[in-house]
């Protein structure tokens, strides 16, 4: 499983980044349509909490990377923790 775990983690991080970016693009599209969701957070109406949420929103794709890697870690824990060539998913047919 040696190098496959890095492939799993990389794929999970990529999917997490893409999901975070899509969510961010959707909210920006809503913002451009006239509903000022993010603009209201940045103003003084919500104070420090609003500015903090706006900062977290800007980092959403990067938080998606971390959450994607963590999700892969939980989903494929048994495959990742196994060691040796005869254990886990080796991809060499139907050998037991």
C-alpha cells in the first residue's frame, strides 16, 4: 500500500479543493446577482465575527483539502494501515 496511500490522500485533497472552490463560486455568483451576502459580512454590521467568517470563507478551498484528506483517512483506514505485499488491495487480480 506504500505509494497508493499518497494517491488516495492526493485525490481526497483534490476533490475537497474542487468542492470548496465550487461552493465559493456559487456564493460569488449569488453576490453578483444582487443579494449581498458577503458584502454585509464585511461591513461593520456584524463586527469582528462577520470579518472572521469572511476570512474563513476565503479559505474554504484550502479547508476542503484538509477535510478531503481526513475523509480519505477515515474511509480507507484499513487499507492504509495494512503493510506488506500480500495484504490490502494490491490490484493483482483476485488473489486472496
